[in-house]
């Protein structure tokens, strides 16, 4: 089992923490944590990215409405240009 990274959210209590996965890396956070909170707490840049939670793409407008669940799998895809 992968070692979880503890979040810095003020609501995070290790006795009631849940585990989420960001690009297959385990993180702990408090139940009821919203998607933007876990991104901010872990200093994850949000410019030019697409995010899926449990294999469902979440429109940017819905990030603030997305409550993470224990075991949620968050996939962050960075858009790049090239030729």
C-alpha cells in the first residue's frame, strides 16, 4: 500500500481522515473536503488543466461543488502545446 501524504487543511483530523488519490498518489484529508480545497492544500496548479474525479471529467465551473469521497481518484491532465 502506498504511503499517504497528510493534507494541511485546517479541518483535517487524522482520526477521521479519508484517503483520496491524485494521479495515483495517496493523500489524506477531512471528510467533506471539496476539490478546490485539496488542490490548494497540496499546491497543485490549476491553470490549463482538466480534472476528472472517479473517471468523470469535472467542468471547472463545478469544481467548487465537487465533494470528495473516501477513495476518490482525481486525475489531473495538463494541457501543453507543441508541434
